């Protein structure tokens, strides 16, 4: 059974930091590209950052220079370090795993973790 479990969300003041974790099980983790998405109330779910199976990273313009995505394949975990948080970063953050190669049809989501940034 595939599971993606997000953790690390919470309430933080503007300018503060949080580190999100996405722990995966039931997949060959190293063969998946992992993305962090976020969805604010009434808005669509948008990509925040992604990291490929080879470690290449990609960021939304709104978080460049503030957020850092990383992965530890030995722990089947991806992290999102979020610094200089702004109220507009408030959203539910979701982890997504997309398979590569022979796994390319696989696409999994976690249930999300709430991040609230107060002004």
C-alpha cells in the first residue's frame, strides 16, 4: 500500500521558518519525482517545488530564494525548508510522487499539512 505522509506544518509568524517532511512507503522511492504543492481556500492547487529522481530541483517564482526542497533516499523522505514565510504562503501543502521510467503511470498524493502564516 502506497502512503505519502506530510508533517511539519503549523502556525508561524511572518518572517519565520518551517520545515515540512514527506515520508513515503510502498514505492521504490528513488524512482519517483517528488513535488510539493499548495492550495489556499478558494484557489487551485499549485506547484511550489519539485525534485527529480536525479536530484534536480524546480521552484515556483513566488518561493525562489526562500524555500529549499531536498530528498534523502535512504529515509524515503523529501523535505521542504521554508524561510522568510509570508501570509500569502498560508495553504494546505501536499506531497506528490510521480514515477519515472517503468513507473511513469504512477501518481500518488498525500493528505496534506496545514501551514498558516500570521501577519
